[in-house]
C-alpha cells in the first residue's frame, strides 16, 4: 500500500524508462503520497471476480457448473465486467510496480515481487487446486442427490459429501484464476530488463523520451486514448472470442501476454508522469459518460457475435468497441476514484487490505456456494445475489480471522494488521503496493 510523504536518500534508485523526468542527484527524494483512488480501483477489480465467476454459474450454459434457475441476462454481467476488468488490473499493477521499482531498486524490487507474487502463486495454486476440484466434484454430484430422496435439502447435501469423489487429477493442474499473478511475473521480469536498456540507447532513447512526453504531457495527450484503443484493437485480433482470451496454462500464451503488456506498460509509464493523473481526474466525468454506452455496446456486440454463429465481421466490430470501452472505463475509474477518494476512509482501507485475499480464495466458493442452493426453488437472480453475498461474507470473515493478523497476512501484505480493523497500527505502514 502507499504511504504518506516521507523524505529518503536517493542513491539506489534504478534508471527510469524513456520519458521519465530526471531527478536531481544531490537532492532528497520526496516519497509519493498515497493514491487512495487507484488503490481502491485495484481492490475493486480484484473483488469483482466474485461477481463475475458467480454470474457464470447462472448463465444458461457454457460454464463448469450451471444452476437450473438460470438468469437469461447473466451473460451481460459477465461480458460487461470482462471487457475492462483485467486490463484495468494490469494498468494498476504497472503503476504501483513502477513506484516500487523506482523507490527500492532492482534487487529489492525483485525480492519484494517474489514474496508478494511468486510465493502466493505457487502456494496458492497448490492449495486451491484440490479445493477447486472438490468444489466442482460437489456441484456435479449434488445434481443427482435430490432432496426428496434424502429427507430434504440438508440430507441431500450430506449425501453429496458422502458420494462425491475427493480425488484430484493433478494432470489438470493449472493456474486457475491466479493466471494474473503468473502473467505479472513475466511483466516484472521484462520491465527489469527493458527499462535500463531503453535508458542507454542514445538517440533512440531520446526519441522515445520525446514521444512519451508528447503523448502524456503535451496537448497531443488528447489523442493518446485513440492511440491506445487502436493498439489494443490490433493486439486483440488474434483472440478466439471478443475481448481478450483467458488462459490458465503454466505455459506462456504469448499473444495474451502481448495484449496485456500494453495496459501494464501504460501503467508503468504513467508512474513517471504522475501529473497526468490530475488531467484524468479533470476529465473523469467525460470518460464515464463515454464508457457506459461503449460498455453496453461492447456487451451486446459480444452477445451478437455468439448469436451470429461467430461471424468475422461482427467479431471485428466487437473487438474495436471492446477496446474503446476498456480504455474509457479505465480512465473513468482512475479519474473518478482519485477525484472522490482524497483521504483515507477506514472501511474502504479495510476492504482494500482484504481484496488480495478475496482475489486469491474466491474461486472455489463461487462454485460451492451456488451448488448448495441448487434445489432452492427461487428466481435465479435472487439465488445469484444470495450466493454473491454469502461468498463475500465468508471471504471477509476468513480474512479477518485467518489472514489479517496471521503469518498469511504477513506474506500477502508485508505485515500483520490489528485484529480490529479500525484500531491504530502498532508498526509503521508498509511501503507502497504491499
């Protein structure tokens, strides 16, 4: 997480990428203020996974497990969120990653990312994969355990636990929803290699410097969203479906890494030109007005592509609109959140702290909890809302009781927080992004 401004000595700062302003070597470096809005945006994108993956269960078809009381427009929820969520995630990751890189230096940056990203990826996947497999096994088995045959709903659930297979097929071992952390490791490695090289290319480096400055700080910055939309559209052309595909493979999927490298790189560069954030704040309502209809158009275009039996022309249109919707939404979220969250609010700070755990642990629950309510004869929308609510409550309680003040919290955030969420910390605040 970000800290309040402090003064520190600058000797270990690594080189900045092209376009980054040079800092006077003899002067102390003023550490940045906390970006409450961007912190909140990052946390919200993590937490939206609960909504998205639960909504998948209530689609008429197409997911690992589907509820019999489906919600006809749940695909709209899924594609609406999917259009912008992960790209926004990568922009925030690039921004806070550059902050950490500049302040800590290369080796401490790599060590920090190993602790906060690599360890949760490896341990999390090893722990979560069998739990996720069991949640799927429970859901599939519960389909055949009718309450009338087992003395009611509780009997049906107990019978499911008795009959389900607790075996785990490790040949299917994947990154699951943790593919984001896997991709981040590639981006951090690339940033550490590419950033110093770009600062030592002589005339080429100066040309890149000038281009980045023009696109982020001059009047030409108003053309930057159009450029980003165009680049994203080109990078999205190899996708199999509208938007950006998802891969949970442990092998790198290069066209997906290339597509997400753009938002990550933008976030990384914006850190070195933070004055542009004020400009985004100023125009945030304009971006929001543009983003909402574009998101709806992207959602309907995606659904139209499925209805047209995967027509190539519809695919091109959907990708162009999705790229436009993604970037306008990212700008709207960043600008509005920074504009509205100028100071720390304890409840929001607590939810921001909990969001990493919510992201890591939510996936099995989005299958298991809806499966518990399979035989509840209620409208699908009500069941979906109840499932999202219960899943969120379980995640918050588990964070508070099992993570926040324990060794798990120390790994995920770099410190043990007080048990009571609003009590004063007994240790200094962790550095940014922790």
